[in-house]
């Protein structure tokens, strides 16, 4: 008891470094007293003490090793001073310098501050995690002093000496861990404080920039200077050379900072480029090695098989810019310049001479536009240069429209629309430049010229993707049943339209991005979609309705793609039977059902509303939806029982045809005369159906051939058997039969039975009848026509 009181008194000392040494001295005194008082008692605590000493030793070793290795704050410590200096520079010069405060410079500042805010946020998370770890270790170290197990002494004198030695070693480890822990906590705390202060400054500046930028966008239509014909050098505070130097320095800083802090997106684009190039080269290699008609395949592609590297570069430099967020204009300009260069090298040999010259002029105009678009402040020289560039763009567009009327070169659809949009924007830019609206003129002029460049790049990319997919399908046909089953010509029709729709959306997004109105459109659209509206007691938003419709549309699109991929139509126009048809129907039903459930969940509509809808549908089923539900359930039964499948030749009612599609509600049958019959699925189950191809693609064909009385029947039968054996298409198993069928009034009929393919039996029957007719004529066997012998009997006269 006395020993415990001594321990408690030692714990009340203020200095942590004094606690543990004093604890050892007091513990030695307590050890002697315990030996005297408990000499004859049995030693029962040795196991607990040894185990606890071992655990504490392992804990201190772990703490010391962790603190010895330290925490990875090298990157933060190295980059933080430069970041602090940049924040001071931006805060003291850029925001307070009215020379640089315009829309273009505000966009550049916004990009830098957004990137810095994201980086500092990551630093704060890392430092907080480090601080939490150090605090936890500090608590573990301090808890050692309150461990009561250490106050219990072993009874054996030899063990007491060993225990004292262990305590002294623990004392050293404890002091080392405590000192290192406090130093680490202090260092992390100082670093956290600096990062937090810098983060607050960045947030404040970003809010200020966003406010000024929003205000500038709202007043972009206002005049910034005099009319072009009234402007003079003296109207501008700084000459072009000075503005150029400052703008290039700012653009270089923005580009370097954005490039250095977006390596995740750079890495993603590099990986996509390597994957696309590998995919394309692998397809080309397999075609060259295994395909017998490799020259014919390569002749069907203009670009992908001949220029795989340029194809991959155009793919990534067209798709890649969409992955970057808050990208500065200087960065996008460089990406678009590389994109335009790739398009030039790809199409330079595939277009008329006059079109090539126009393309080179557009590239020159775009480069000049991009150069002046990077200027932070307008100048006298720049305004006149912009005016001449705008007039040059109008001249090139008018020249294109004039040459297009007489050219035999095939242009993509809506080319005239894109050109006219560029003409209108260029004309508006020229007017804005004349009337002193310089920044708006820059936006319109840059957007006009790049709308032409990006349109050509997207059109070329669509053709490259189609060619790449075509090469992949052809390369896979040799060793893939699925690829051999696909009909690329049919797939290309839908794929081309889909890709062109996506290209149109991308072109519109690029146009809005260049016009710098994407923020306005985004904010307006979000405020309209997210505003809460009410009908009676029910509240809703257009965003939830929009998400619901998009998910449903996407589910229907996937369902249509599955029909598209598994249409089973061969190049000759026929329909191929395949065992996947029923599985595809079930998958389509599953996709649609899952799409409905996902639409409810994604749009935020409570699932209990679904039960209300189901209840309403049940009432509708009772009144007028019986047939629809019947056909839907019949489709499911058809998928499971498989009485008919796509490609089957069937007779239903008085109609004969081939099943082309088994839909969710109805099926489509193609007749031999080219008509399409839409049959509800319920009728396929309720009516009697003759399925000629349910178990086999063979059909038995019957011919009745008559020969005249008096003919050599054995010879005629032998001739018929020989013709059946020689005729291509007649199946040898089951073997054909030639039977004497009937003794008619004017002929002896042979019945010929043979098996033939369901798709060619009509032609085979015609060929066989023609051969029988010619052979019988050559062998002198008569095929009689119906005749009667009339015998006139005279009665004797009386």
C-alpha cells in the first residue's frame, strides 16, 4: 500500500522527464520493503509483469522507429515557401494592378488559385493525419506512467535484479520516444499553421477573383475603348512590346504551374494514348499475319492502317482536353495546335489542292488568333491586327462556299451550317472590335476560327474511329466466333450516326468554352433545374425529371444496341439463326427493368412512389392494358420455352416467313415476298405454329413425276435415282427415295422424296425438275399429259 502511495506522489510531478527516473528510485525502495514484508509469500505475479514489460518494450520500439523514419513532409516543406511567395506576389501586384485586371487575366488568376487551393487542401489533409498519428502515440507513451502492473514486484531476488534492469532500459526508451514525439508534434504544428494561413489567403483571393470575373462577364457588352478609327497610340497606357512581355511572363507562369500540378490527368492521357495505339497496331499486325485478304481490308481504310501514330495522337489530343478541369487558355491553345497539326498531316493527301490551301490559311489565322488571344491587355497594334485577321477569316469562308458549289469533293453533312456560324461570329467580332468591345471581339473571333478547325478534327476522328473498329473486327474474325458473327456494315450505320451526334455535342461544348459563356450557361441551367416546384402537395425539380428521363433513355439505348449487335442479318439479306436470341431478349428485359429502378433511385424519387405507379398500372391492366401485359409476359415465355427463335422459318395462320426479331411486345416476320408482318407475342403462343427449323435446317421435298403407260419403269426409276445422287444440295442422309406412287388414268406416277436445306429447296426443286425433263427426253421416256381414249360403240340396226 505504501508503495502505491509513493507511485501516486511521483505522478504529480510537472516534468515528464523527471517522472520516470524518480519512479525507478522509488520503485527500488519499494522493492526492498516488499522483500522484507513478503519474503515467505509465493511469487504469483511474475507472468503478468514480464508480459507487460514485453508489450511496453514493443510499443516503445514501434514509436521510436516511426518517429525515427519521420513523416513525409519533404514535398510540403519544399513547395510551401514558393507557394507563400506566389500568394504574396498575386495579392500585392496582380489584384491591385488595374492594368492586368480584365477577363483574360482574371481567368488566368482563377486557374492558378483553384489549383493552389486544391493542393493546399491535400496538404492539410496529410498534415492532419500526421498530427493525429503523433497525438495517438503521445497518449500511448503517457499511459505507460499510469500502468499499475509495473508497480507489482516479483518475489524472487534474482528476478528483482533482472526486473530493475528492464525498468532502466524502458526509462531510456521512454525518454527517447517522448522527446522525439514532442519535437515531431511541434514541427508538424508549425507546418500546419503556415499551410492554414496560406490556404486562407488563397481562398480570400479566389473569392475576390470569382466576384470580379462574374461582374466582368455581366458587363462584357460594354465598351472598353474608343472606336477603332478614333483610337491612337496615346489612348493605351502601355505599348504592345511591354504588354507582350508581361503577358508572356504571366502565361508562362500559369502554364508551368498548371502543368506541374496536373500529372494525374497527364498520366491518364498517356495511358489512353498507349492503349489506343497498342489496340490499333495489334489489329494491323493480326490482319497482316493471318488474314488472307489483307490488301483488300487495308484498301478500305484511308488513314488508320497507314498512319497509326498520327491516328492515336489525334485521338488523344481531341479527347484529352475534355479531361482537364479549369484549364487555362494557354494550355488549351497548345493542345489545339498539336491537334490541328495532326489533322493536317493526316488529310493533306486526301483533299483537293484548293481545299488544302484553305486549310493552311485557316491554320495561319488560328495561330495568329491564338497569339493575340493570350495578351492580357489590348493595344493599338493588336486591335488593328485583330481587324485584319477577322477580314481574312471572312474572305476564306466566302472562298470556301464559292468553291464548294462547283467541287465534286464530298463534304460531310451540315458543313455549310458550321461555315455560316463562323461567318456570323467573325462578322460580330469585327463589329465589336470597331466599336471598342475588344475582349468580346477576341472571344468571338477565336471561337469562329477554331469552330472550323475543331469541326474538321472531330469529323476526321469519327472516320478514324470507324476505321479502327473495322480493323479490330476483321482482325478478330479468324479466332473469335463472336467477331465473325458481327455484321460490321450494319453496325457501321448506327455507329456512324452515334459518333457524329457525340462529335456535334463536343463541337458545341468547345464553342461555348471559347466564347467563355459556359459559366453563365451552367449557372442558368442549374438554377432552372434545381429550383423546387410544386403541383398541389407534391414538390419536384426539373433536375430529377431530367435525370429520370436520361436514365430511362439510356436503358432503351442499351436495349436497342443489343438488337443492333444481335440482328442476325447476313450480307445477303437473310437472317441467321443463333442460340443467343432468347438470352438477348431476357437481357433486354433485365436492362429495361434495371433502368426503371435506377431511374427512380438516381432522380431521388422515393421508392414508395413506385408502388403507387404499379397500383395505377394494375387498375389500367384491368381496363385496357390486358393485351400489352399479355404480350409482355408472352415474350418472357418465348424466351424461356424457345418455341421460335430468330432465324426460324415458320408458318403462322396462312403466312409463311422467317422470324427476324423477337421483341418485348411483338415479333417481326419477313415473308418470301418481302413484306414484314408484326405479330404480337401473345399470338405466337396462342395460335398453331409450324416451325420448319426448330430442330434442323433440313426439309423433306416431294416430287410427283408421271411416265406414260408402256414405259420401262425400272429404267425410269434408275434414271431418277442417278439424277438425285448427282444433284448438288440433295442430302445423302437421309437417303432419297424413288417410289411408284400411283397408277393414274393417263400416267404411272413416281413419288420422289429427298431432303434439302430449308433455304435452298425451292431452287433445288426447280433444277431437279429441269434435269428430269431433259434426261427423260434424251432417253425416250415420255411424260404424258392428261388424255382419254374415246371408244365409239355402234349398236346393230334392227
